């Protein structure tokens, strides 16, 4: 598993509205690349210093696909704050992403 | 394929390889199974057995052909699936442990997912690829992939991805079965048949008259011959069986052995020997004409030959039949007790035609009879249409004849019209057809019987009257009166009439005989008197002759005496004379 921890500004500092995100991608497919850059942009703009993003390439670990019930990719899972949300796509629809993450 | 290559290769294109399903009947219809390395679409309405068919394909592939399989379900939970399959005697858990099968349950819930732009179904590809590679699967089942349409919004993406998935499966070299829900007027709700073009199997569960029948049809099968009909199939504790196994071929052994019908006079109509073993015999007729009685005679005769006989009664209970047959001097009880005769009675409406067929199949397989009686087939119409009954009977006859079992069917014909066609339309299927009917004439009803056909043997073409009496069934000899064939009391009157004239005639004859006798006596008397006359004449003649002799003797004696009396010379002379002489 290759976890690309996108260096949250203050690791360990858990605020109640701290966003914990996990993004599943497939290598460097166009959708994956777009999704990574889009989510980063959104988070930087709307949740600066309040998020952690874990990017997982499932080509590296196919078994996780079954565990995490992956079907459509890229998939972004908001682990916390609850409720857990799943967002699929290249994260190009800003409004939907923000609503999904509970940022607006 | 590899036996004779070079020349054959040019003449005919390579047959496509098939992946056998191991499901009884289906491989026969598809001529070997599903197209190997290609996807097959199985579509049908809810509860028609799509999932079961695909699971059987996977499980039988493992058990019979040692081909591991992947089951990917979009509908049921993996545990539910295992439980469902366990009811058929398949143990998915063990197979999973043995790494023969891999079950992956795909869960998609639209309410949990937010779509935020372009995506693909790579997750599915990776999961499937991983599952296939982890056990070296040759077979894949996707049930029901259409659920993707419910879980995701962007139909364009799903369609594109499905197309890609199928191409990818082909490139993987796995044989895939994909199930899909039937749509309104189309094969599948989401038009999956557009993508799966190699083989499409349609399942249906049709309910008519409150009785359900499952049907299977191969809609298309690219590059292969296949049966095109709708084939009824069953789901029982042994899984799916598409019936019949043999219907596509008309190849079977035939016997030229003849077996008696139990009615000697009927045997006589059939060239004196009865029917062929393993043939199918239809007895049709109007109500109360004695169809059952004829069938029972046949069964009784089989039991007497120590052959097992299976009697399917759809109208009367076994006890009823036994009691009724006692009245015509047939004791079936002894055969039932000795185990040679077995009754299997059920109401036709008990279950669908197909279940009846299976029940008959099973009983026959268990009991292994030489003779089967089905009495009557008419009642089956009440649970299915004529064509369904016909198709069921075709398959039944086929099966029985394959097993070299002689089968007697009785059928009730509509008394309103003496049609020469049975309601079930099976008359063309059977080898022999006897028709019994009422002949109403002269204020009474009589039973007439004739043999409409009897393949492969000479048979009488006469309408014979037959009687049912305490002694059993008998055919009355053809009785020709002045106005044609006579039956019933007309025949009896004629018979009496003829007896009378016979008596008169014989009387006349005896009178003449006596006359002759008398003449003979007279003649003899005359001869005797003539002989007497002759004798007396002869005696008379003899008498004179004897008298002459006597007279001569006496004269001689007298002469001798006279000479003796003279003595002397005469005496010497007398002594000398004999020496001289």
C-alpha cells in the first residue's frame, strides 16, 4: 500500500471539525489525476489546516478494492466528521464536493 | 476437431469452443454448453431462476470440470447466496475454502454516493481481475450487473464501462454469465443484450390457470447451432433440469418383440401377437367405453409376465380401480402385493405439467417398469393448454421409449363429435391408436372398437364390438347381417335366428339321413334275400350233384356186391384186375 499522506499542517491536532479524507485512485489515469488536484484545491481553499488526505492507489493493492466496496473510481471517503460520505468522480463539481464534505 | 485437420479446416470454419454447463438438458440444447471465453446473457423476470442457473453453471463447473469460478453478486448478500445455494446441496463455504470459488458482493447505494464529475468503474475491474487471478477462475458470474444502473446516475458512463467490461472479460479468456432483469417488451431492462451478443438465454416463469411453468429459450447463440424452442425446466432439490434430455434426437433402439394385450381376441386383431415392446399405445374413446378396462388388462397381463408395471391414475384412486376391476374378473391386488404393479395416483391440478413430468420421470427411474399406464391424459389439459400438454407428452413418450418402456395412454374424446383426433393432439406421436366408441343404434348403446393405426404390423381394419362381462373383456366376432355388421341385441337376435334356422336345417338333414338309412336297410335286406336265393339255388344244384355221386357210388357198390355174390372167376378177375390196372 502506498499511502501518500499529504502532510496535514498540524498532524495530531484533532479539532472536532477536522476533515479526514481518503481518496482511492487508479494509478495516473486522467480521472485520478484530476480528482487529486481538484480535491486538493478545494480543501486548501475551504478547509485549510483542517484536513488530512490519504491517497490510495488500488492498483498497488487490489485486495482493498473488495474490502472498501469500491466500484466507481475515483472515490473520496469522508471518514470524519461523521456521517461518512462517499463521493465519486473527478471532483470537478465544486458545489457537490463542498456539500458532500459538509463545507457549505 | 483435431482429428482430421488439413482438409476439413478448409471446408468448414472452426466450431466455437464450448464450456459445458453440466446442467441436465441445457448442454443438449446448446449442443455442448455456453460459448467458451465469451459472455452469455441470462435474462428473465424476477424469480425465474436466473441466479440459480448461473450459480449452477459455476458450481457444476467446479465439481464436474474442475474449473474455478468467480461469483460477483450485486443483489444478494454473500451469506444469503450461500444459504440459497445450500438448499440445492451445494456447499459454497467449503468450495471457498478450497479456493475453487470466490464470492464478491458488490454493494452500491445511491443514497450514500455523491457524484462529482467524471468517473469510471475501474474498481469493479480491479476487484474482478483480482478475484479471477487469485483462484485462476475460468468462469465468472455477474448477478445482476444491472444494479449498477440503480446505484449510479450517469448512465452514459455505465454503458461505456459495461462495454469495456465485456471486452475485458473476453480478453481475460473467462466464460462469463451475466444475469439481467427482463424489461417491458425488451429482453433486458437496460438493453444489455446490446453488449452481450454471443449468447442470450431467456428464462420465463409463466402462470396460466394458477399453475406456473418455467421455460427456457435460447434467443441467440452466435456461431452455433442450438435448439430454438421454449424448453420447460424445473427447479427441484437437484437443481435445474431442462427437459427432456433427449428431445432433439429421434434415435432410439426399437424392439421387434411383441407383447400380448391380455385380450386374446385383441391380439388376434394385431396379427395374433399384440403390440411391440416399447411402443406407445393410445386408447381413446368417449366416456364409459372401457378405456380403463383395456388398459388394466394390459397391466394385468404385464404383471402376469412378471414384468413391473407403473400405473399413473389421474382420475380414480388406486382402491377404486382395484375394486372396479374386480367386477371384470381382474384381481389387481395380488399384483400390487407382489410388488409388480404400482399405482401412483394424483390429481392433475396437484402441480404443474412439468412437475407431473418430473414426478413420472422420477417414479420411472426408481421403479424401472416395463409397462407404464397413464390414465387418462385428458385430465392434464385442465392444468395446461393443449399445446403444453402435447409438448409434455412428447417428452414423456420420448423418455419412456428411450427406456424401452411400453406405454398405454388413455384419452377421453369429446362425445359430441366423433373426431378422429384426440384433444391432446398426441395421435400422431403414438405408435398404435385404438379407438373405442359408443355405437348407438336400435335403442341401445354398444361398444365398438377399432384400430386406427398400428405402426409396423398388419392389423385388422374391422370395427369390432367388444363386451365387458364378469369374465373380462372380449371382442365379439364380426357378425354380418343382411344390412351390414350387426351389434348388440341386433346381433344376438340374428344369432338366435341363425341358430333356429340351423336347427331346422339340421333337422331336415337328419330326416334325409334317416331316409337314406332306411333305403340302405332295404337294400341290405334285398341283398340278403338274393343271397339266400342264390344259396338255395346253389344248394339245389349241389344237391343234384351229390345225389348223382351218391347214386353212382351206390350203383358201384351194388355192382360190386353183385359180383361178389357170383364168386369164382369173377373173384380171380377181381384180384388180377387191380394189378393190371
